[in-house]
């Protein structure tokens, strides 16, 4: 018995350490990818390298997706979640409703996230909650490690707040719903019901206007990158890049599952010649910097 247990353990270890490459998704301007960096977009446009996929990245993403679906289904029973709904029994659909009960057949309806689509900007909102005073809040769920939720002192993460503030402003502009503020709920992957931490803030109208200015500027930059054809235009895009230093990148923009391919060289003299090579059609692979991740969030 010991020999087969050892064999299975080795088989598990060997295969879970495998990585493979997949074709990257088409480049789109999604709120879940904010803050947007036009330089990274230009790099991917000219250097559509394959994405490296690992067991860890697939595991964390899958757990996050399942957790979102379960939360959206169970919270729908309380009657305070605004969304679109579809019935699995009779295929009936309702728009912008608080009820998860089908009016046609009485069955439970499944939650469909509210879609954001303004210009070239798109996204899906996890949850729009109406509190007991009738105020509306945008909620985003983030699965993370137990340590990050209970011991980490850096919540909420900067990129998470940029995203959810953008959702608040865009929801109000597209649907005319007055949004009071935002709430990020960080949940432990292995025990979301018992271990979670909500953080949030009110949003003033001036802050919504300011974030919309940023968002629509990113939309303009996104469209600009799509039109870049000459190397003489490179410096304009470099001047638009999101980060001003590697420390800023690590503090505000870094994600272990979505690392910027340019981060190891973006603040060095190698950046410009590397980008020129990319625009010449040469395939470029930049060696990643090693970093230690205590808690990660999706």
C-alpha cells in the first residue's frame, strides 16, 4: 500500500506543477482590468504571446467563480438584491428586479449580473444592494486567503477600489440609479460564510464625476492604442503609462495572477528599445522578477 500511496502522491505533485500556454483573450477595456495601462495594451497588441496557465491560477479563478455564483443565488432570497434574473424551469427572464421568484411558474430564478456597456467600456456588477433605508450600494465579492482576510492590514487593495468606484459611477450614469457608495466583501476561499471582511465608503457626486473622467480618458487611450502604427508614436504611449515607479506598481497594481509583462523593465533604459523591437514584429519574452505573495485576491 505504501508504494502506491507514494506513487499517487508523486503523480499528483508532478502534474499539479505543470504549466501550459493558451491563446490570450482578445484585448477589451473591461472594468475588472482597471486601472488601465495603454503601454501594456500596446505591448500585447504587437506581441500577442501565449498566456501561461498553472493549476494555482485555474484553481483560484474557479473557486472565485463558484463562490460568486453561490453568493448571488443565496443572497437573492432576501429580496434586497437588484438584478436581472432567468428561470431554469420555464426560461422566463426579468430585468432590474428584486425578486428571484418566477412570476410565470413560481420557480426560483438565477441571478444575472447587471451589464455595464458605455462606449468601448464594459463590465458586469457582482451585486447592487438596496438597504433598509432605500439606498443603493454596489457590492463586489473578492475571494482571498484566510490570512489576507483576518490578518492583512492592506485591505481594500487599490485596484479593487478603482474598479468598484468605476462601477458605481458607470451604473449611475448608464441606468440612472443613485448610488450611495461601495462595499468590497473579502471572503476566505475555504470558509466564506465564517471568514469574511466587508469594507466600504460613501461616494460623493464630485468623486463620481472624477472617476468618470478617468474612465473615459482610459477609453480614449484604449482607442488611441488601437490606431498606433508608427514607432514615432511610441513615446506618446510611454508617457501615458499607469505607474511612475516599480514600487508604485507593486503597491497599487500588482497581482500574482495578472502580472504586467513590462514591470521588470518599465522603469529602466531597456523599456524603449524593447518596445521598438516589439513594434518591429520581434517576439519578446521578458524575465519576470521574483516576488513573495502573502495573500492573493481574485
